[in-house]
C-alpha cells in the first residue's frame, strides 16, 4: 500500500470484500503504538444483542456492607 501525495490510501478489493465494506461507509482510525487500525463504524441498531448473556452482577458492592 502506498500513501498518495494527498495522504490517501486505497483498501485492496480482497480486504474490502472480506470485511463487507461499502462505498461511503465510515471508518474509525485508531492510532496505536507503531501502527494505525481502521475499524468500520457501526450504528447502535447493528450492535443489538452484542452483550446479551453478560453477567452484570457486581460483587464489589456487596463486600462493602
């Protein structure tokens, strides 16, 4: 991959297809030590059910009584 003179990059078709990226889709850019990660932005409707089954009990609150 090469950075253009306008600081743009192209995502190869194989990656676009494997991640199901579409034209105009928004990506979040994360700057991490020594690298950059692009993460597709998801809306709340797509996130429904992601945390289902999660244990929400907090034992630390019970220890203070």
